[in-house]
């Protein structure tokens, strides 16, 4: 996602018309009663994304530990009047003032990792967050920017929060900030979120006033424009905080909206499918089932004629489809989250031009430049955000012209985020102009997309 704060923001009226005010209410009394760790990329993230939550926690006397990763010193890279060093001092002073305004027993630690540089320091951040959470008595709640916020610093902290949440069986609350600026209300992600109304007496305008360097221009010269103009701040004047809520560790946990929220997704796939493949080496009978054999043959038959150079298969299980794909490709990279499944795949199919790779996608994306991607019976194990990120990885690692194969069972999916129709709709929406061959065959759906990103100039390819 590429954007700047100077881009026209998605109007708040558009979000209102789409029903953002009708999101399920998040009941604060359903939060675990233990300590809270808050990850902030920049000063002012807390004033935008989670002031209502922090005010509530402060009123309850809860222990809140804040890890501030940068001073936000690069907020005005083209400023003719302020250096990053000057902005660093200004923004840290503003942050101290804002925390005091929130009240409560909030302690903050400044990590000073460099504004804009957090993606390159993910492992260091992950270790810091894991150490902070593991040092506290369970249950712990982790609060962080949204892992698909469009800003690299924000997304790095969101990813770290989710990973530590998974490791430590914590509750993770992700708050979007720039998402409201660049996203379109037709995006599905926000419809999964919950809304926490502000406590009585919270003055958001007064809180934002602690950040004059961000809400007002530094001067009237180009490069000193306000980072957070009024039309952007309108997204945070809805009277509450918005969170993507993930509870790791208990099937009985719920979001407080009255509905159980399953936590199975890409992050839990390894444990789930290792167990499944340990109990039964071929849990879906892909080697012997007439249905699976016929589906595999139909998928291969639907591919364009000719030999592929390099196919990536996402979610290969025990490698039966991988072996069939190897007949039409010079090389196949087959990825799966389950070590148990891959052990069986390697035992049966090694030596056929197939590289079986252990990884949880979209994070563990293998190296390579692919001319075909096969996403079969895997997409529904991803959240919409994880699927969108997987499509980002596909876009980054494929040639200008490539084939995308989608194949999923159309029955009811339990305990996982998506179904076949949703998976295919999201993928087709990414490349709406792609040439598509569609099959609705009995109990499964098969779509083959020919995506071309070649630009033609004057009748010639460029």
C-alpha cells in the first residue's frame, strides 16, 4: 500500500454510510483482568487509536506498559524549518504531555528504533515484545496498530503483537489508523471489527491538542503541512475506539459482542494440521478418493497448454497435487504449515523437481519468481487480511504475466474465517481485468486467471 498524508482521505461520510457506526460493541468487562502491553510506533498513535481504552484502564487502576518504538522524528521529511532532531524533542515532549492527560498508572519505555525503520528491525521488536509479555503475570492483553494498516511501522508492530499473542496465549487488540485514510468501505476487513465506546468525560479534541506539531502546520511553507488535518481526524471522532480483536488460547473466549470468535487462521494452522496429519497420514484421502482424484485431474486439465517454469503451490499437504503439477512445470515450490504433512510429501515425492518448503503464509513467503500460483483448498484458512497480504506476496513474486489457479470446496466451512465464495471473490477482486476460466463442478469451484501486467505502448509491449 502506497499513500501519503497529503492524499485525499476517504471521507468519513463514506464510512458512516457503509455502517461503521453499526459495528458490534466490544464489552470492556470481557477483557482479561491482567496487565496490558501497548505497542506504539509513533507519538500520537495512542491519542488516535486507543484513547478510550487507555482512559478506561487508567480509571480501573490497571497496569499499562507502553513501548514507544520511535519518536516520529521523520514526520516532516521535507520541512524547511525543523530538523528531525528538533522534531524528535518536540514529539517526545508532546507524548509525555498526552500520557499525563490520559491519567492512570501508565508507564512508558522509549526504544528509539528509528522512525520509518521498524520493518527492518522486526526480529528485534519481536524479542522486545515477547520479553515484555513473558515477564508479566497472565493473562496479558497486547494493544498495537493494525497489522494491515498500510504503514510499515504500524504493520510491523501489529505482526509482532499477533505473533507474541499466539506464543503467549494473549488477547490482541489491533487499532487501525491509516487504514481509514486509504481504504475503501467496500473492503471486508473492517466488518470483522468491534467498537469500544468512549467512557464519559473523554475529550478527544483536548487530547489531540497535546500534539500541535501534528494537527497544525509547522509553518506556512511547503513541507510543513499538518500531518493530521481535520478531515483525517474526523475518522477518530466517532465516540470510541475500533479494534480487530483476536483471543488466543481458549475456544470459549469471545469478543464481548455476544458471539464466539474462533481464532483459527494462518497463525494456528501449523498446530492444527500437524495434529491432523499425525492422527492420519492422509486425512482427506487425497490419494484414494475418487472425488479428490477427479478434482486434481480437472485442475491440471484447466491449465493453459505448455510447460511452466516455476509454479508455487500454497498449502500442499502431502504433495499429491504437487506431483501432478511437476508434470507440467520445470520446478514446483510447494509450501505447507504442517511439518508432519511435509514429511509425508517428501517421503513420497522427493526427486521430481519439487521443493517442499515449511512455512506459514503470508509471512514465510519463499524466494523465487513464479509464472503460476496454485491456491487450492487453502484460502479459507486465512482471514481476509491474511488473504489480502498473500495476494500482495503473489503480486510481488510473479512475472508480469502469470496464471493464478483457485480451487476450493463449496460446502460449509466451520471454525475458519472464509468460505469458497469469499476466497474467490477477494482474489477476483484483486485482478478484475484478468482473463478467467470458471468451472462450477459439483462440490468445488475452480477459477483459472490469466493475469497480465504488461503495459502496451503504441501497440508494442513495454
